[in-house]
């Protein structure tokens, strides 16, 4: 992060209002504590030390400010304003429109045309105005709009640019219609100097790794390239009419998708020659495709920079502002002042997070594993590395309200964070559902470098901890729950979250009482059974690989048959009611189906036939455990079930539920004749 202090409204010390009799419905001018009265000559000075005029206020605004705007002395006004400076605070937006042209424009962007309420889009401190001279294209400053949603009040913070000392808060591009690649190169150089002592961890890349040579428009082998430094492109494929075929001489097609052509231009503008693009650097019909896909995480991590196309829905849309002009610029020309005011997002996080790019599955690991990211949005460029973040035209981050778009520690710093990464990834979309695991392999690979190493089988992470053995950690990973009905992925085992397309949530607090005595084993292709502890050791030493372990899971545990299934009398897409018996009494509680209630009738019939069981292979403070359905000679997971009603456990404090409520209930269950300890094969 940059060492420069970010702007915060609370950093400016409030001062007395200019008029003590000012009504609370009028906005008033404030000034930094460092200015105010000029004690040397006793003259009462106004805002920022300017001499106060006789007519001190006009509709609640210091008249001297409006006079400066009207006299077209805008550049002088901006150059002497320190940053940060509170320009004005007000609670009545309507009165702002009765002042000068500049104030009228401020009113236009912070209120809707029909009401005196702030524009909902501006209720978050996400927008600022760039003030640019129409004469020499110099940026004179910027204004940050900070909203108080509770009182609908507005604080406008004016940042001036000290043109005399050369200390500029903002870079001065020649046009806002085009991306300022000179500024992008400045960010790159600044970050490189800050990271001079830091090198990416060594990764074994494929021997046949290919680059796009941006000079010759051809594909070259990395081992034959003039430099091993390269950039990556992260984008949305979408639908494109461009061909993917590379001729026998390695030349790219004459017509390239716009985003790739623009990325090649950006690569050269930043001083590099080589670019990695999956579309051309991975042979889509070649046998090496699988090996390169497995190493995509390392490819992005070792790149000097990742160019992110966060605007548009396909490769045909290009990088906004590189070739074509930016078309979605909200600007207003103040003719009397010879300046134009451009409204830009000061915090691009929400724009990036709501983009099509941010919803795609493959881009998740591409963004997290990259060391540096240059993001092109419809408004501007955004930069984030481990040193600082910035949004065009700022040279570095200057606003504390700018939220992080990407985690500063990339994938995370603790093993348990893998569950959070899976939850985030599960909300993404894939064109080919069979890619669900491949698109996360880079993340899983990054977690193997932690201490202890986090390994995985079919998407379920496990590692030894003081609290959990590798077996129990793996079983805890089976306790996931769908937020909404998922769509089945037949390529993956039912016990893995990968088997469902949709957002998942993991229970973090899973317990394994010793009296449950759970045993789990996997089978190798040769028929040999392996315990989880053996699998962990062999995977860690690369003695076996995931492909050497079958996806069938053998579990020996206590099982409880479900007697019947019922539809609840409330609206729910995944929740149902189940009934089981204990000591001859019926217990009615809730379950949540992975596929939702679309298969309700099928499960109802299966329960009546005794083919649905609750597997007591771990328990949570909410009494959750796994629900399975018989499928031939095997079983498949169908959801999560609570063994106790909410009314029976909600009265017990959370920290006491396991010992005081859940464990006693489990002991009662396993001593009942309905509960049987058996070995099941989960597929």
C-alpha cells in the first residue's frame, strides 16, 4: 500500500460555521483548521484564507467562492487549494441550484431531477468529479462526493493540484476518451521498484509453453523467446467470429478478437513483447491442453502483469479506451468557466465485481493469482498490486474509501481460507461444467504451499491441524450446503460440492465425537484401500496423484433411516421436513436438498422404501449431518439434515450446544435399535 495518507472526511478538523445564525436546512462552508483567521493583520478571511467579501453568504454559500467561479479564475482557485479540503457541507440539496454554474452542476449530480433526494447511485462514496481545463487539457483537481445515507447530507471534498510546486495529485492525460497508457507504465515502473527485492516463487512451467509475440503477431515457444518476461490477458471469451487457427508458420490469424489485439498493443506500450493468451497459447485440440490447464495458476502468478478486460461480455468488445474511444463518460461543460467536469467512479470495486468478467469461473484464479493487475473498465483503468492501488488518472491511491477489489494477500494466508475461496468461486459461471475443477486448480495448487500444506481430492480440501486429523478435516469438508437449488454435474461425485452448480456454504464448526467412531477409505484403481492419512502423505510426496484415487468413498458410520418426507408450510426452494423415529417416537426436523425440491416426489418414495439415511459422520452445533439416498448398491449424497428441531437447540447458547444438547442426543440415537452402524459406498 502507498504510504501516502488517504483522504478521509474525519481527517479535516471541523471549524465554526461562517454564520452562527445559519439554519440547519442550509448548507454551510467549512475550512481546514490550518486556515481561518489571519492573525498577522487581523483581517477576517474566508474559505482557505481568501479575503471575505462584504456579502458573506448567498443562499448559504460563501459568496467569494461563487465569485471566483464566475470570474473564470478556476485554475487559480484549484491551484491554491490544499488537499484534502472540505468544500461545503449541506443538508438541503435544492438550494444548491440557486448559486453559480458550478454549484448548479454539483446539485445536478447529487440529486435526482424530480426530488430533493440524492441519486441512489451516489448514496455510496463511489464517484468523484475530475476537473479539466478545456484550454490545455490539464487536470486542475478533483472532487470526492461522500454521502451520509442516514441524513441524506453530502460532503464534497475538493482536491486541488499544486501546479507551482509540481506536486500533482493527478496525472494529466491529453484526453479522457482514451486510456492513459503512459500512466499505466508509470504504475508498472513504480511497482517494479517497490518489489525489486521480491521475486515470484519458482514454478515448473510446461516445456511447450507458448507466448504471443506482439511484434511479429506469431506464436513462439517460451524457451526460444528473447525474454522470459511476459504479460497475461484475463478476459471473457463469449461469442466471437474470429478464427482460433494459427497457420503452420505460427502466425496468428489476420483477424483477431478485439480484446486480444488491444492487449497486444498495451503489452508493447508497457515495454514488453510477449503476451500469454489461453486462446492461442494453449492448443485447444492438442494432448498438452490438460497439462497447461493444470498449470494456469502458475502461468498467471509468474507473469509480470495481468491485463484484465472487465468491460464487455465477449472477446469482441476490446479494452475500453485503447483503440476506440470511451463512450460512457458523464461530463458537463461549464462554458462560463472554460472547464469541463467529468463524473468518474472513485471506487471501481463495485463496477468490477458486477461485470460479466467477475462472474466467470476461469477468471477467479486468474485474478487472485496475479501479482499485478491492470483492469480496464468502461470508465477508466484501475491498478492493484501488493504495493498500492490506483484509478486513472491518479498516480497512487488517494482515497481511503476505495475498497480493495482483490485481496492483497492473493489467495489467502491461512489454510482455512480455502473454504472461503471455494464459496466465492461457487457463485461463478462456467460454459463447460466439466471445467469446474480445472478452473480452481491454480487456487488449490497455491494452498499446497502453505504450512501445513492444504491438499484436496475432488475439490474437498484437507490438512492436519491440532483440532482435526486429516480424516476429520476431510469429513468436515463434506458438510456443505446449497443456498439455492443446484444443477447436477454428473462428472463429479455426489459428496463433493463440485457435483452441484451453484453457491455453496461450508460449516466451519464440525465436531467428531469419539463415540461415533467414523472410518473412511478410498480405493485405488488396483483395488487397494487407502486411509486419508496415507493419501495425504503420498500426495504431499507426489507418490500418487488425484487421478490415482477413485472417486468412490467408503464410509463406516452410524446411520439413521428417514421414515418420511414432507413439504413445509412455508416458502423454501431447498428446505423440506423429514421424520425419523427414536424410542418409538417420531421426530420431525428440517433438511436441505442439494437439488432443491424438484425431486421431492422421488425422495418421498425413496424414504417410504427405507432408501434415505442420515449418516452420522460429523455433527455441527446446529445438529447438521449428511443425508444420503440409495442408488443401486451404492449411495449418493442428496443434502444436509438437522437431527434436532430448531426449537430444541435454539435455547441453548451456541458454545454449549455440542456438549449440552447435540452429543446427548447422538448418544441416545446410536443406542436406539433404529440406528445401525454399517459400511456405505458413496459415489
